[in-house]
């Protein structure tokens, strides 16, 4: 888990503007992506940043990703906490460039909420795609490196990019058409859609076509090809929703307005949602001829559109700047916190070592003291054994006779040896006895 490597190039996006997009990779279709085993049973605490208000489509992503890891690793548990987490999850509106997810060491994860790689504006990712990214980045948190197996969740290229519901509005006038690309990168897929117009009387025709080229053909010659499965085309609708199955990468929607409109400009709302299911067969193509009425200038809506695009762009830039600031700040903060933790740990260890040394010294001191006491006792015993039987050492260091239980205290003030001297010299008051006494007291007893 001690990995401070940055994994910025986790995912590579194969997207270009969809009109010129060719499938550049063979997409490996895998219902269940391999999740590396084992992580070992443990409790994992995650701090999850709140999703932006507009991104509630991602509210299940964390649940789905952690469930997948739990299923693959028995005993693994995840807990959402407000502080003291093992790692933090942050959301990014759009990374820009090729990244859709990011793991910083084992400290935090950032997951993209969408990108601007389809059409000319930002689109949200689908729940399943975001869950895929999240699972991959959690893999990094658990210390997994990239894996060359395309079925592994640790495969570094995020295949099957999917958007959530993509909604756009187009201002059109009579006889005008619009091509709206689907945002898929799959070879074969299905789209749920819903289209509506602000005109309450005159409807629109729609055709789901294999590429933007069909729209150009309609402009040039009025003849084009479209998918002919159920729901894949319709005429004269004010509002319609359905599912067109079996369309390929590069396909999209052609919306065509007739000659009659209630007002000069109508707004067409186009919603598209790529279905996560796998499709086996392609919708057949049919030819269609509609005389191009020749009225083909986007009227004043171009100005409106470019003003809106500029505003969107500005908002995106502001968001990116704000995000970058938050991102940089959190990196600095996390690094600072890590340093502080390390310093605190170092201080703690140093303090513990210091305390242990003090304790050791104290114990050694106590041992010395104890030994001293024992030594003293031994010495006392040794010294007292210097005096002969029936005598004891008095406080002046003299061997004196043990006091008898009854009787004359006089002999007790004299040394035991003195009795012999007294006997030799006839009286204890004899000058020779006194001389011997002084010799004993001053020399013999003082030199141990
Ligand atoms: Zn990665």
C-alpha cells in the first residue's frame, strides 16, 4: 500500500469528433471484467466528496464499484467516513486531454464525470462507464499496477466509453436539417432517444443514419440511406421517443423540417442515451429520397449558437480553472498532511526511545543502589565478625563485650582482648594496658 507513484495516464480515450471517427480499436466485449485477486480481507475507509448538483446520475457509481471489489474479495468491507479515511474520492467535470480517471499514490482518486469529445460540448458519462473507471482507480489504491489483459480492470485503456443522457437543443427554420452524431465508440450499439419540437402544429421527420455523410448526400442530392429497424426513422412527429437497435460507430440522427412552420424558428430538443446491452445484429439500411427544398442557410441561429458556445466554453474554462486550483490545493494539502504524519511518528518514536533510555538508566541506578545496600550488609556482617566470640562492634568501631543480661557494666566498656592484657599486666589501669589500648584504638581498628 505504500505507493506514492502518480498514475496520470491511466486511461486513453480513442475519441475524435464523431463525424470523422473511424473505429481504431477492436473493442473487447466483456460482461464481467476481471478484478485482481486477492486484496486480503480488510476494512477500507473512504471519504467521498459530494457530487455536484447536476451530477446525480453518478450517485450509484461508488456503490457499484465497491460492490464489485467486495464480490471479488471475501472479507473486504468499505465504509464511508468524514475523516480519517484510507483514501479520498473526488469528482472532476472533465479532465481534458486523454485522462478520465486518476489515482494519486494510495491517497486519492479522481474520476471524470464527462467530457467534450463528442459533438462540440460537454456530455456526461454513463453510470457503468464511470463505475468502470472507479473500479480501475480503486485497483491502484490497492497497489495494483496496469495489466496487459484487456479483460482485466487494470487494463490501462478505458474501452467502451459511454455517455449518459446527452441532451441538446437546435434552432432550425423551415426546410432546414440537422445532423446530431451519436457519441458511441462501439462497433455496434443501440440508442434510446427522444426528440421534440416547440412547434405545436408542424412536425419534423427523423432518420437514424450510419454517418454524417448521409446528411451531406441529402444536402447535395436529396437521396440518402438510413437504418430501417423499428423506431429508427419516422415522419411528421411533434414529439417521439424510442430505441433504435443495431447502429454502428459514426452513426447519428438526421432531423429534417418541412416547408411549413408556425413561426420562423423552432427549437428541436434531442436526447440520446446509449444502451449498455450488447447488440448482435445490425439494422438494415434503406434508401430515401427527399427533394432538398434548397433553403439551406442556418438563418440567425448561427449567431445565437456561437454566443451560446462561447458562454459554454467560458463556463468550462472557469470550471477547469477552479477545479485545477482545488486539485492543486488538495495535492499540496495531502502532501503536507503526509509529512506532518511522518514527523509526528518520528517524534513519537524519538520520545519513546528517550523514555526507554531513561527507564533503563533508572533501572540500572536502582540495581546499583540495591547492590550497594547488599554490599553494605555483607560488609557490616564481615566487620562484626572481626570481633571475637562474645564481643560486638560498637558505634566507635570498637569490639566490646556483649552486654550481659545482668551484672557489672564495667567490663562492657573494654575490649575483649583487653581482658587478656589486663590479666598479663595485673590491672586494667596499668600504663602498659593503656598503651596497648591506645595502639588498638588508633591503629589496629582503623586499618581494616
Ligand atoms: Zn490506471
